[in-house]
C-alpha cells in the first residue's frame, strides 16, 4: 500500500457517519491528521471521541460561506493536503414528480457541495504543488437508476467536474479523482430500504435484496472497501492516477 504524505492533513466532508466516517478513520489509522466537517455537532464530536478523527467543524456544504469558514479554521491549524468530498443526500421520486426544488436540493448538496469544498482547498494545494482530491460520487454517476433522476444527474455532474478539473491542474501535482460506490451498507442506504418497505410492503430482507441485486456479487458494499480505495488514491504511489472514476461495486459497472 502506498504511504500518505508525511504529516498529511486530511479533510473529510460528511465525516460524522457512514462512508465519510469510515474514510476518516482509515486515513487517521494511516497517519493523517483528520478534520471532519458536517452539519451536526453531536455526531461529529462522537466520531472524534471514538478516534475516527482529530478535529471537527460544523458546516453545510451547500452553504459556501459557512463551508469556507470551517475549512479556513481547519487550514489555520495545518494546510489541507487531502480533501475527501463525501457529503451527500439521496431522495427518490418519479421524474414527473421531481420538481425544480428537488433537483436544486440534489444539486446543492451533491454537486455544489463538491464544488464549494474543492474551491476552498485548491488554491493552497496549487500554491504548495501538492494535494489529493477525492470526490465520493456513486455508480449513479456512471449509469442510470429509475426514480432517482435528480440524484443521478447530480452525481453525473460530479464525474464531469472531476474529469475536467484533473486536466486543469495536471501540472500542479494535485490529483482529482472520484470513487463511485454501489449500494453500500450505511444509514443512507438503510433509509432507502425503509422507503422500499413503506412503499411496497416488502420485508427488510426483501428490500435489502432489491438493492443487493444490482451488485453481481449479490451483496451491499462494505464501507471499509470504499475507504481503502480512497486511501490508495491519497497515497504517494497514486500520483499518476487522476481524472478517474473508480467503481467499488462488485462489477456492477
């Protein structure tokens, strides 16, 4: 496994739970100083107490000013070397019932949240000529799924951003990549399972199987599998990997 830069400072948005927390903990175990950012102080503090991160800041990634303030506070302790733009939300609805408000909400968090996060750390990375940027996208950024058109559109936008920005900063020693998990065993997916149960009357086992069937391995992805992919992209041996969208999905894509 390639090593992280010495004394690296990693910032993980949406780092209080789910994939973000697992990524934060994995980077911390690898030797990084980790700052997590999220909306709920109690959740963030619990992650810090548990050792998944060292510092926490409260901000909604859709609020550019608040996010910039939180990132500036983190960077004042130590410049940010690694950004994992993980924060995201998912809502389902048929396309004809997906109004502009739903599309805007999906774009604000899932796409503009990534934009705001990158814009807050990139100038320093570019000036110091070092940095790793990883967006947690989704297989929904690589293919379509029914009844989540707004979410899929936002995740496709993230992949386009990653591919374009990677070219723009290719000579600065800053890499920009996306990790695209399939359905992963997190509370976000648990919420989707609850929705399936409510709308269809299926059991939890049946609802879980409905999501697992997308994965040729017949299971949900485990958060550590996603975190390991992120860790590799952040390591010294991945310097030539940029502009990529790496699926962690059991062969689905």
